[in-house]
C-alpha cells in the first residue's frame, strides 16, 4: 500500500526521510499505524521493537508477538522487506 505524501501526517513523512534501522520503538509504532496495523502497537512496544529489530523480524517472531493472522504476517513481512530496499531519490 502506497500513501500520497500530502495525505500523511507530518511524523510519518519524517519517517520516510530516515533509515528504518535508526527508528525508535515509537517511530516503529508510527509506521505500524500508518500501515493500518495499529492493533499490534502495544506488542511492538512491549517487545521494544526498534527499527533495527523490525528489519530482522521473522514470521515466527511475529507469531510469538501475537500477529496470529497469516495475512497480517505476510503483509507485515512484505512491508518490512520494502524498508530494506534502497530508495530512489
């Protein structure tokens, strides 16, 4: 899912200019919310998932954290993979 920049909150636009590996847990939660996965915010906070941790998450770890729906895990892993791809600027 791609968002138009003019429709994103300022804090989400800020994230797009920072490398995901440098994100704090709070910034990871903002990213989750921007991608409509706010229902997992507390699990990511409780597990101190920073940007560096986010980029290394596996499907097993997502399951352990409470992401039990296969579709949600697959979508989150796809979104995480996109964060690893170099941006064209």
